């Protein structure tokens, strides 16, 4: 176990290639320590015989939220292993800092609480969002008030008490895309938060286009193996300091073993995302040419997610897959498929869900690292189990030719 002070994220401009940073960020000091693999510090508390000094350091944290100088004090304040993951993700996203949490929802909760704590409880948001994010905003569980709008209406929706604008691009589950730079311009001085879970920094770095806060459900692509849960916010140091204070007060800390696994996951992130994206693009082309498919949604940005609407019964498809796993979540090395209206977005009001493009015949697939021919064979046999039910699709445009994928668009466009 290591008890050195947590690594501070680099504030220098990223000069190494993304693939290189993914392997080395958060590990730059290991050789000097005589180590190759990052150590795991499982301590919940740390000894100190200088109680006056500890009091001064704790007072400093309470005032500034900055990472403590010197050895750790308590795991809810900071952890050296988790700090390595934070350092690495900040480098990949091109931000000064990053703060990790127990889950993606814990990370979003901390952001909302941090803004609400200074009286900025109003949020402007663009649907679709991940279903639980939608619910957290709309249910008022944290005392927030949300105005839902399309990207063109963001500027008009902003009020004096607006603390945040939230978009997810590509969006869950329709893969709708928004122009981050245009949206950031519409936000003015209000921070724009971009949920970058689907794209990852491999495909886009939102801060390069004007976003100020980047959110990840680290459970997904950052971990990449379906065996670790976490969330992380990449941002400037000023906001990170506030998030650390919220994390300390609320206890939504990332376990150090999870921090270790997430740091390990980052090392292969570019390879995994690019390989899975190539298969997803090929599957989207084949699905678009399949007469059993009504619509295919695949982002112009690319990525490893594909959504498609079937003419038949989507539940039959879910029940019939054999290689692909019918399960929630995404971003794993194995392929997953789910019915959003039944699971990930079930918590969203049906009218709002439908209006944002999450229809009852939409299926969302997270493409993994299996051979594309095996995935296609499984999809084909599962689609053959459908009962053709074409009613309700009379308003569809004429089918496109093979290889052309109809693009989804944000609600309101």
C-alpha cells in the first residue's frame, strides 16, 4: 500500500498523444517509487502524532476544498489510489482537475448540490438524458428546478438563478447529438455540463468546445469490463474544490479498489473504443439495410452504441439473443442490449419519453469486442423471432439504401 500524498492533476497543456496519456497518466511517478503497477491503498484512516497540524490542515480543507498537503488523513477526504484515477482522467479530458465519486449519479448529485449551495438551483436541460439523470432533475429530490428545452431554446430558458445547463451528446438512448460549441455560446456565463459517457475523451473532449464541466459514468467505458462502479467530474480546480467539499460532507466516495480498476481501464480505453466503434458502424450499416428494421440511430461522431427501432416486437428480440447479453449498462468488452422504455428510461414520464424519441420499439445496443460476424449472426436470428407489427410506422420516410443510416437528432430539431 502506498501512503504518499495524492497526486495533483497536471495543469500543463496535453502534449502527448491520447493513447500515450491513457497508458501513463496517473502513473508518471511509479518508476521513481520503484514500482511498475500502481499500488492500492485500502486504508480508511492514517496515523498522525501532530493533532494541531492535522487541525490546521482540516481547517484549510474546510475553507478551500483543495487537496491536503502531506499524508492522507481519512479516506472520505482523499485516497492516493483514487487520486491517480482523477489525475489520469483530467489529463485525458484536458481539464485542470477531476473528482471521483461512488457512481455517475453520485457525481451528478454533487454537481447539483455544489451549484444549489450558492443559491443557483435552476437547471436548463436538453432531453434525452439518461433516465435516472432525467428523474433526479425532474423529481426535485435535491430542491432543483428544471426547464426542459431544445438546444435552440437554451439562451431564452436561462434565468438569474440558473446554475447549470446540462446536455448529453451522444444522448442516451437515441444517440442524438448537439453542437457543443453552439450550446456553450448560448449558455453565456452559466456553466455547461456535458455528459460524455457515450463518447469518452477518445471521440470528443467537450472542454475544447466550450463546456466547463464534463461528467462520466465511469462504470461504463472508463472501466470497460462491467465489474466496477464509479463516476467522475472533470472541471477546473475552483469547481473541483467545491466538489471535494460536497463529497466529504455527503460521503459519496469512490472505493480505492474501484479507483485502481478504473485507472487500469483507462490504459486500454482508446483501443477498446476504436475497435468497438468499428464494429458498431458496420452493424448500423447492416441494420439500416434490413427490412425488419424501421430506423437506425448512429451518431455522426461514431462510437460503440447503436440504437434501432424494429417493426416487430422488441421484447421478442431481447428474449431471443444468445451471444449478446440482455442487460442494462453499456461500455463493456461484451455486447449488451436493452429495451430503454422498459428499463433505463422507465422512470421518465411516458409522454416526455416518447417526445424525446424514446419509443416503445427502440432497442439500444452497446457493441463490445466480439467478432462482428458473430454479433450480426446473433442479431439476425433474434430479429427473425419477431412478429411483424408494422402499424404505427406509416409515417416513416422511405427506407434508405444499404449502408445509409438515418441519423437521430435532438428533440425539438
